[in-house]
C-alpha cells in the first residue's frame, strides 16, 4: 500500500456539514408523531422509597404514559463491564463486588439524580409539567459523601448485602519494596488528592427509539460510544433477535468516556417506545448531565518515594482510595489503570500498590478521557518534583536520570496490563521526547530569567509532566469495505466518531489502499445494521483497532480488483497498478479498466454459481492485537502566578508526543489540543463538589467552570514517531493523551513559580482561593 494520503494533512471531510449547521445529532432527528420523555430524579442522596404515586401525572394533558419501576417488569439490571481477564485476576487477586443497578430505582435511592419514574408526553414541556404531579414517599437515610467515611466500621451500608462499602480491592508489587526503602538515603512521603470532575461534552446524552409496527423491529438512535454493547443490552431486555434491533449513532457532539457506559435511559426509552408503539425521544438537560452522567477522577493517595542522594528513584509505595460513587459500571478499569500507568517513563525496580474503590452516595464513577492515567501522572510527577527539590536538582535533570532509555526497548515494567498480558513498552525514545518539549518552550532561558523576573514581582514557573499510555485495547474491531456500482467506496465499522475525524482518517487509509481519493470514500461508523459486530470508541483504540481492520479489508478488496482485472486484461496481477479508480498495466496507463468496468465484467466470475452469490468486491476484516501499544508524551507548562490574587496565567504550553505512525498530523494536533484544554480545566477550574448530605453543589455551569477559549494558551505540538511493531499500520492511540498530563504540568509550574514562598501543592484545581490559602499556610 502506498502512502500518498497516510501521513499527509488532509482537511476534515466532516467539517462542511458541521460549519454550515447541517450536522445531524439525535435531537435533529424528528420522526412523525414522536413522543418526548422526562425523567423524575431523586432529590435525596440516600433514602428508602415507600411509595411512588403517578395517577395525577397520568391525568395531565398530553401525557401518554407514566412508568415507575413496577410498571416495566421487563427491565433488567444494567450490565457492567471491566471484568478482569483470568491471567490478571489470577496474579493480582482482585476482590470485586457488584451491585445491581436497575434503570428505575426500586426500594431505595442512592444518589441525587437517580431515575425514579419516566413520563412520556406529546411534548417535553408537557412531560416536565407532569413530573411535578408525581409524589414519592421517601424515608431519608444517612449518606456517605467522603471516601474515608465510607470505610468506617459504623458507616451505613449502601448495598445491604455487602459486608462493607468496598467495591474493588487489590494489591500489586514488583521487586522488594520494603528492602528498597530500608536502604534509601532519601524518603519522601505525601498525601495527594485528585478532585472529582468529568467530560462535559457539548452535546449531552440523548436517545431516540422508533418502533416499526410491520415487523416489531426497533431503531434506536443513541449518542453513545458503545452502539453494539447498547444493542446487546437491549436484546437481553426485549428478547428480540439482533436483526430487529438497530442501534446507530448519528453525529455525536463529544463523548470523552462520559458516553462510554450503558445508562438507564439507553434501556428505558426503547422499552417505552416498544410498549407504546410510537417513537420516543429523550434529551438530557445540562443539570441532569451534571447530576447523573458518570463522574470520574476522584482519588486520594498516600504515597512514598525512595531515592538516592543523586536523585535516582529506587522505589515507590502507593496506597490509594477511589471514590466510586454508588455503582461501578467499569469494574477494575479505573483503579487498575492508575496502577498500571503510575511508573510511566521512569525506571523503578521496586513498587507496591494498594488500591481500594469505595462506594459513596454520589453519581457513579467511570472512565473519562485518560481513565485513571491522569490521576497516576499527577501523583508521580508531583513526587518527582518533590524529589528534585529535596536533592537540589533541576526537575528536568531528575527526569533525565530516571527515564527508561531507548536502547532498553521493548521494556518490561514487571506488571501485567489490564488485558492480562505483560506490561511491555513496545518502543519510543522518552529522553528525546523530553528534550524536544523543553526546547519548544525555551526551558533553559526560562530558568535563567526566573530570578530577575522575581525581583520585578513576576513569579514565573515551568512545570514538566510525562506519561506512557496503553492504547488500542482489544478484543477486536471490525470493518466492511465494499465498492458500489459507481466504483465509490463505502466503509462500515463498529468504531463511532465522537468528533475526532474518523470520516477523514479512515478515508485516507482506504484511499491509499485502493488508489482513490478520500472524497471517494464514505465512512459509516457505529451502526449495528451496517456491521454486525463491534466494540466501540474508547481507550484510544479507534485507529489501532478499526484503522487496521479497515486497512486489511481494503487490501482484500484491492486484491479482488487486481485479480479480476488481470483476467480481463490478460496480464499478470503482479504487473498491475491501482490508481485514480482504475487498474492498469504498469508502464501502460492507457491499458486499463475503471472500477465499474471491472466490477460489471468480473461479477459473473467472482459471484456466480458455486460462490454463494456473495458480492465480489466487498471484504470484511476483524482486527485484533496481541496486546496494547504504548504512546507517550512530555508536556511542559509555563505559567505566571499573582501572589496577591492567586490567579494563574498560562503563557506557553508544549507537547512532544509519540503516537506511532501519524495518519493525519492536523487531526492529531486537534486531538492533543482538545485534550490539553480539558486537562487545563482539571488543573485550574473543574470540580464536582458534594456537601456532607450528598447534595451536589456544582449543579450548573455557573458553579462548574470549564475553560473558555482565552484560558487556553497556544499549544506547541511536536510529533515524535516510533512505529509500533504490534499492528500493521504501526499506529498508537492518541485520543486521550492530551488530557493526561496538564494537571500535573500546571501544578508543577505553579509550585515552581511560588518556590520562594515554600508553597506545596497536593491537590487541584488550583483556583485563586486555593492558592491564596496555600500562601497563607506557607
């Protein structure tokens, strides 16, 4: 396969419709006679439900139906994901407890915003009005709003059949950590906390279900990252065959992991539509989203680091708690990702981890862009900077002394990855990436300027953060590539775009394989009617998994074209080229055939009797990988801090990254820039806060601040390409990386700026009030 388009900057094929307002999201789909749904949500964090009275709501004008839990007996518990594979479970020995989450609460509610009842009406206005007529008898119960409080022996049990509130517990170790600490000249201990925050996609969640009275089939339009898994859950609920339940994602306005769980509404809306025989739509409000969409990040670490006097890390000992909220949609994923990514690019021979996920009366905790990695990086990079201060070295020099060298690749960390395979880095030059990022911001110049700037009252700091990220997790992703009668290409895949640019990068891969232009290729993603099996878009996996499936299926179609053309042109297949929608004899461009001509002439031969009548110029491929590929990056932030106001101003930001072979540099830049913007939110602004009774205090965007355009600096992006040997394209994932390092880089920069005051940063977001309080304490 040539590389005319792969590696080139190709403009996004999606953008014309987005920029002209012709994007098609769930709420843009308007089937005739559509009903609208509204959800009654619990105002209590923890309470027994004595009675739900819906008669008055049913009598409201325009109401078609009102459903409480007892009205929909077909509803089954929401399926969980994130089960530990047997090799990992055998070595680590997880304690995992599950709690059944039903789409509508039954005898008890456990977080503010938990669905209680569903109203279906002729309009959303009528449905919202009817919600106010539903009365629920609650018996309030004590709530847990703090993860450590949930561990106390006298804490209320959120799930009565559990002996305590531990959802997940495990330990993992490499080397002899105790011995390393006993012999260490330097030991640093710290408690570091990462706050609760979430993805906040521009488009909230939405579901539209349209039943077909002819055959009882159902089409579900869902703003999700997991259409095939949603379909699977619906099949179990509705008892229908797969070909009668179509789940499709139209345009999706951002996911970031927030749309990577199966939610109550994913089941409620299709069940209601089938029960009523009419289309039903539900679109989440922003307040609902803040209350009820999954949250992420919140962890509390007690960590120790052992080192030599010349700054070489010997060992790490980390014990942490994860605030799980009340349910655990993704099992071990978040805590184990934190453990598996804690050591990053650092060579650490001895490490011990103890992880515990604790249920509390908060919205469920699940993956958000990075999924456990930003927490690990915040802890590790804070400790590395603390080590640099302790031994009197520059933070960059400490990293140079501890980074794994390129000559050591592939490098075995000593743990297992989440997929159960050995955690072995497949390549990359961490030291070169560090130097590229430092050079991009003028690191040495900043260091020389700092003393003079302080004398002028300018407190400028520079912070470094680095990560290694496992990307492209399996088990598989598929693609169907076919030519239509005009010779154009249609590609169907289980990966569904959340705005990343799938329609462009996948078309680039196909264009190189089939000798067409990207404009000749149509990408259909996340539609169960177009491809029967799929996994979805998450975990930085779309290019690694779907991209390789598309490349392989395209090569198969190319081979069919060449074989057919060879017979028609009476030439050897090895003598033919494919370009411009034609197959021709190499060196004799006039001796060739167009794709439609080949298809029309070759179809009787390739799809005739004895061949099952299958389409000749179509191929299906399901890609898998032996294990994940490992991307890495170094982020460097430069910031000024005003000690009077506590305000932080980001001046420069650089990212040197390695995502393997870069298919489209412009789209990779976009992924990194968007991730950095979200990471800046986590570093400086965003926090989901609850009071002691479990009430959400940040229930609107007035209290929950996401970065504005003028709060995101120019981001200098440097591509460091080391192709992965673990997949034919040589690609690694990049979707999450931008969001992993900013909180750590910013915290390091702020602490560096305030070094003369002795400020110590152990948490985020670094709001002006927090910085002022740190200065007062220092």
